[in-house]
């Protein structure tokens, strides 16, 4: 048996199927690197269902894309891939809650 094959057999990663509630709870309690590792090892695409485009978010919030860009400058979390901008709905929601004034 080749050395590489032996190493592959030693390192066995187990994929874990979690429901949405379990996934959200786990991600909430992990740091950024751990969250990335969890997503990489996930067999579910539930995490990606949270990601939406700039156009979709502007429609949801009923604001112009330019206004969204202004909010990004003020700290609205976003993901930039090439010339496309994406948002995590959960991160946007948390950011919006932090912007809440009054009580």
C-alpha cells in the first residue's frame, strides 16, 4: 500500500447533517475560522441559502442600490466576489438590529 493511501485512510472526516436550528446555533458559538471549517465540512447547502444579491436585498428593504452602498460604508456587512456584491441575511438582520434607536 502506498504511503499516500495510508495517510488518506488515517484521516477520515465525518460529515455531520444538522438541521437549520442546530446549524445556526453552532455558527453563532464559533469564531470565524471555525465557522469556515464547519461550512467546508458541511454536507448541507443550508448556509448558502442565507446569501442574497445586492439587488435582492435592495428589493427586500425597499431601498435603492445606491442607498445600500452608503450603508456598506457605514458598516453593513457584505461579501464581494469580483464585481458582484452579496449579503448574508442573518448578518444584515443583526446589523439592522444594532442600528435600532429608541426603545
